[in-house]
């Protein structure tokens, strides 16, 4: 579709949205921001749509192109959506972007793993975490569920201020899409290049940084990587224990010639939400099953993120001592995920309290016991509160286990 036709379609959708938003559909405000999405059909190709965004004191009608998004998420009846505007749009006070995502997180029955992970990563200093907001979504006037409105992980957004010669990368083990550029480092790590940059330049920068990390000597690798970002990313990845870590969705970026770790993405299969029935080496290791890990069967145990580049870094005592010291600094933030402390109400209760009415509506629409993927946790929950309690219990065990594991490096520092 050429630019002129696209603009005409979007302008028409905007006119329709404005007309509909004035009352034809009976749009109403609620406790939660709302997105009204009107489109004839949703599939993997973009279709013109009209959208109305309603906050406490704002209403915005706009035309856009919308399509279904996701890989494994496409197996779920509760769809996720990609939204593309003709120009940057500022939604609900977040920074402007021309592309947005509505995440249905159907595999996460707690509905809060993504927001919990992103909020934690932001709080401990990991940069480039996408802007997000919970919202209720209505599809052609009917309630469709509680969603997360998020900007995508792109080089143009995220506040990373990437300039000429800078670029953003996504770890991508084997997926291939038309028009994308893929790089494989000397150590065999495969990345998708998500910015318009020279593939050869990117490969040169990555291989130089990689050789320094393989050396295991901080004086070598700190010349080529931002060590603080790798420390923060390592801690965040160990806390949330994303099953896809080092396979898909890990992001890195190069700025001013240095390699940075982050941001996080794709957190629905994290924090214990991984099937214990899928028999392969990744899921067995995640769940400590079938001879993998410590054999406990408890996925809250075990160091998970010491792989790929982090395997080389974590083999260096100097790096792990930095991790241990940083763990102590951010422990109040970490503890506040699960317990009230000097920072206030714990984040799990805060998110549930804020979203409670929408959570209840969501599970009146979507049964909490429905499983949409073989990869998600196979334990069935009769109620939302049971699903949320599973998340809380897992995080309590995880944080306590990591505290004990990192304490060993504290003793080495004292000696």
C-alpha cells in the first residue's frame, strides 16, 4: 500500500472514529483507561481501523492500521494487536510513538508478570524499558479484556537516544522474517538487527566485545561493554527467570561504541509460569526436573541467566562481586515485589488493587483455567486469587534463594 493511499485510509478512519466517539457506540469512561477498537476483521495483515482512547479526562479518536501480533500468542483466543499510526501519537500521557502494542498476555493468568518485570527493571536502573499502561479493551463495542498498552522495543523509542552508528539487537535463535537482517557472532550467538545500520559494522562491534567477555578479565571487557548495565540486566533476569532468556527476545544495544544490556521483553513465561510437562532440555532445566538442575522440581531454585555472554561474565569473580554488591543495594526494591517495606505496599498487591475490577471483568470474559499453550504452567487455578498466590509464593522462594546464593560472593569480598 503506497503512502498516499495509506494516508487517505487513515484519515477516513479518523473521521469515522470521531463520529463514533461522539456517542454512536455509547463509549463510556471507567476506572481503568479504555481503548475502543473498531475493525471489520483481525488477522496477520494490517487492516484500517478506528480507535478511541479514553482516560479519566481525555478522549482521543484516531485512525490506524491494526493487525494480530505474536508467535505462540496467536494460538490464544484472546488476541494481541499491533497498532500503526501515520504519525507519532501520545497516548494516556506516555511519550509519543507511531507504533503501539496491545498485549493480551493470555498465558499469564496473573496478568501482572509483564508490568511487574518492567517496573522492577526500571526501578533498579535498567534503561530502555518500554512505556506501559493497563487498559480495558473493547472490540467492536464488546468488552475484550484487560490489556497492557505498550510501546514496542524499537530503536526509535525507549528513550535510549541512539544516534548514527548506534543500533539495537534482539537475540533470535532461529526465527527468520523477510526483510530482516541477522548476525551470528564468532561464538555462535544469533541476533536480529532491529535498526538501520551496517551489518558489517554491527558484527565488528559485537565480535570485539564478545572476545573481551570471553577473556573473563574485567579490565579487558569493560573497555567494550557497559558493565553496570550487564550487572543490572543479570539481576533482573535472575529474579524474573524468563524461560526464553538467551533464546528469544533478549535485547542489547550499542551506543557510542559500547555494548549495553537490556531492555526486557516478553515476560509472560516468567516467574514460574513454564510447563513442567514439556520434556526438553530448556524446560527440564528451568523446572529442575528429569535429572536437570538440582532435581528439586522447584523452578524457583537455580541460577538461570548464566548463559551466552553472561556465562563468560559470571565466570569472573570480579563481575559476580559487582553483582553481589548491587544485589544488596537494590534489595529493598526486590523485597518490595513481595512484601510491604519502607518503599510502601508490595508491588503485587499494588498492581492487583489498582486493577481489581478489570481483573474480575477479564476473568468473567476469559476463564482463568483455560490453557492456550503447551508452554505455559500446566497447573489449573479455579480463581484469579489462586493464580496470583502462585506468583507470590514463587517470587518469595526465588528471592530468598538468590539472596543465599549471592551471599557466597559477599563472603569472598570480606575475605
